[in-house]
C-alpha cells in the first residue's frame, strides 16, 4: 500500500510539474483532452483512468519514460516502472467495484494534493504581488521626489540666470558710462 501511495504521489507531482507533457501523452494514446482547455483535475482523472481502470500498460510505460526523462534518474524510473507494473498486475484481478472505489480514492487524494499545491502557488503569487506593490509605491515616491527637486533646481537656475543678467547689465552700464567720458 505504501508503494502505491508513493507511486501516486510521484504521478501527482509529475502532473503538477509537467501538465503539458501529461496531456501530450494522453493524446498520443487516444484520450480526449485538449491542451488549451485542460485542467489539472481532468488530466488527473484521465491518467488514473488509463492506469487503474483501462490498465493501459503502454500508457503506463510512456508515462514512466516521461517521468524518468524529466529529472528522475533511470534507476528510480525503472523502480517506478516495475512498481507500476506490479500494481497494474495486482489490480487486474480486482473486481470492478473495488477498482472504482480505488480510483475514486486516488482521484480524491490527487485532487487534495493539487489543491494544496495551488494554494501554495496562490500564497506565493499574493506575496509577490504585495512585494511588487511596495516596489511600485517606492518608485512612485522616488519619482515624485525627483520631480520636486528638479522643479526647485529649475527655479533656482532662473534666479541665477536673472541675477547674472542683472549683474552683467550693471557692468555693461558702468562700462558705457565710463567710455563716454
């Protein structure tokens, strides 16, 4: 039972981390799902249906290969494949009612796992949004400070230019008065 839970956790993690890969594999094996409209619950239901109801061994092998190629070591992939194979073989003798109950349990656990991961992502996104809001407010305050300083300096510049003009006018006037004598 622990092996089954470990396998289900790995499958759930794979679906969460690589939902696009899971959809492509499902499509390759004839399952009706669209990449543009797929949701995590749809993908999870189809994957578990393929593995535990339809007992699609080729699908299980393709999923195992995809899991092994996306960062998992080959030894782990081989172990997962053998455990998935043994689980599928063991489930082949189970009755239809037991299969359906197990599938519903697995789907419920997978949905809880996905909900937990989505909640963590939501919290992470809210934290990032709060951080970006603070940064935006800081930049806005900095911009306002720069504008105030720029305006003050511009006013000071006009005062200096006016003073310089008056000073030059006085010097020129003194020069003209001195040159007429």
